[in-house]
């Protein structure tokens, strides 16, 4: 037989709520921009496909799948952006050195 202490209060419990409906970006706007303006090696279009898959998974409630497709879309968008920036810098460098106008003048003769 145990004797209860009337002075002791019950121990409060802590409840942690984890919100599974956190906003998961699907990068569809970035993928659309990459598809229209920077579609190097069709990476923008592939990123758009993965963004749509991510949005579909999010609607179904599969947040793990949505996160996986979104991270793939993000990586493809980063690669497409990097390739486009490098090509643009090379084009500016060749234009400023006069190589592109020289090549263009060779073809017109």
C-alpha cells in the first residue's frame, strides 16, 4: 500500500504538434522561366516536369515524394541557370574581343 503525498502536484505533460502541412515549394515558376528563357539541353523542360510531379504529390498528400521531386527540379533549375550564365558570359567576352563580328564578316563574303 502506497501513501500519496497530498502536497505533490501532478507532473504536467508536454505536447508537441508537428504540422505536416508546411509549405513545400515546387519551383514551378522558376521551372517555367527556365523552360521559356534558359532551356539549355532541355533542362528547363525537365525541371518543369519534375515541378509538376512535385505539385501532384503535394496535392495527394505525399510530402516525401513532393520534397524529392522538388529538390530534383531545384537542382535542374540551378544547372540550367549556371549553363545559361556561362554561355552568356562567353558570348559577351567573344563579342567584346571582336571575334563574333569577325566570324560574321567571313560568312558574308
